[in-house]
C-alpha cells in the first residue's frame, strides 16, 4: 500500500513542535512525503484491505497536517526552509518584535480645532484690516486672541464655518447709524450662533499723511457709517471736500499711505494712524459723543443659557397674515413682562412681494417681511420658553439665533476706541 517515510536519520516526532519548544537551525530540514504502494501502513497507522480510497484520503490528511506543523515552525523561527512536501517553501520575511506601544487616537473635531479657554489664543475673524474698530472689538471680546482680518463680512462667516477661525466678531448696529443690514442677512443665511455681544465706543479721528494740511485736502474717504457719523463735524472744520465711501475705516488709512495721497484724508481710529504712519489732523470728530457700535460674537456651537446673570436672546421669524400676527407675537412677550431691546424688519429675499385681490378685482402688492427681535431673557428662563412656544403658533418660520450674556461693561462717552 502506501507509507509516509521520513528522510534518513530524521525523527518526524522530534521536529513536530511541542508547546514551549524551539526549533533549532540544525532541525530545519526538508520534509518529503513518499508514497509506497507495496505496504498498507501510513506513518505508523494501519488501514484494512479494501480501503484503498479511504486510506488515500487519510494519508493526504496526515501529510498535510505534518507539513502544516513544520511550516508553522518555519514561520515562527523566520529562517530558510528548502521544501515542504516536495515544493519550494514560501520566502517569509521575519517580523521584528517590538515593544507594545499605544495606538494613535483617531482624529476628532477637537483635534481639528482645539477649544482653548476663553480668550486664550482663540482665532477670531473680523472684517477689515489691522487697526479696524472690529479688531478692537475682537480684542475686547477675547483678550489675547489671534485676530484674523477678512476683506468681507461673508468671508468672516465662512472662516468660522470652515474651521479656519474659532469665533467671529462682527458689527450689527450703531447708536447713530442704525443697523448693519448686511450682517443681519448673513445671520439668516449661515448657521452660526450668537454666543455673546460687546459694545465698543467709537472715537473718530481725521488722518492724513505727515505734512498734509487741512486747507489743501480735496477728498475724505472712510466707511459709509463713519462718514455719516462725522458729517456735521467735517462741515464745522470748513472742509470743502468730496466724501467717498470705502469698505472700512482702517482700510482708508492704509490706502492713503500705500498710494502717498497728500490731498486725501481718512476718518479712522488713532490706532490706524499709528499703524500706517499718519498724522491726526482732528481728534474726536464724531457728531455725537455717545457713539457706540454693538458687535456680536459668533461660533459654530451655541452656549448653554443660564439664569444667574443678565442674558439676551435674538430670534428671527416670518409670518404670512399681515400686521395682526405681529401684534400677537409682541403680546406674547408683553404678557410675560419680557422687555424687547430691538425689533428690525427686513424684506423676505425668497418671497419679496405678496399679491392679493381687493374688493374691486384689482391686485394689491404687499411686501413680505422677516423680523429680527432681541429680548432680555435667557432661553433657560421658563418665561422665554413659553413665549417662544406661543410665537411659534402664529409664525410660519422661527429661529433662535442665540441666547447669550449681555455686555454690562460701563463706558464713558469721552472714552476712545483704539482700533477699527
């Protein structure tokens, strides 16, 4: 029949590894299965006559088990083996054993943008260039922050959404010039949350290049709000100049310095004069000494509202049924003794005009509005929760922009801001 024979001088049992044993180099030899059809024994196992087919399978199994055990020893010892069962063995590359080391932690949102403590090297976006009032507001809101200038308001929103910045500080209203409508529209378009506010006194200066004189000026450039806030003061100075609007106050000073314009002045801050090497021709030229700009602090996530300090909540809503609904909305706050600090209407961009038939069969055109409201209450206050639940019944759209601490910092009308 068949037999499994070992090479001369090799004891198969001696090379089958037992637990704890190590295969030495002298034991690494070729293993070959030889078939002998003259005997009925396979590796010491006897098969009865008439079981040729079954014996073949058992012989193959025994040979495979033996070859597998030898190959396992070869992989563990990582040395050369000439052949297994008459075939060339795999050329296995030894794996170096290393000391156990902790696996690297998968990246998370916290890795992409660490959350430092309040004001400690936060990346804060603002609109303008260094020396802008918005930069001063960012420094007041987050002392010691890394201020990131942006050329447009929308870019500041996007830097926070794309994790380039952690916060944004943007103006929303001025005590003289009113609301900054562009930022109100952007608040509705983007999904950032208001997490705080800061009020910054504005102190305007008339800046020009060194050596320039007021009587030789032909043009004054600045942000439109700054020009409107200094209109009467410019007239009192006797300046017969063209007033030209630019994107921001500090940008006006930078433009004059970069182009060496001796016949042009800028309305900007004292810090802008220092940064761009300009002289101050007139200090404190704002028409009203109580000139304050309110900025909001924006973040990707809202903060947890509290009731242990004064909070303010900002919402936006829309309705489809005319002024009667607005009365009901305002009543929801009045009945709960919640003070409103602001109400602002803006035309609905996606539904600017509503058409309605009148009694004579004609067509009446009505503007569709959305309303921005600020009220003095925290969303943790039950009164505010109940008020908004009632408001939601009357409106077609309602969104909470943020519930955040009020800026209670005292300020003096004569104090000056150090930047915009």
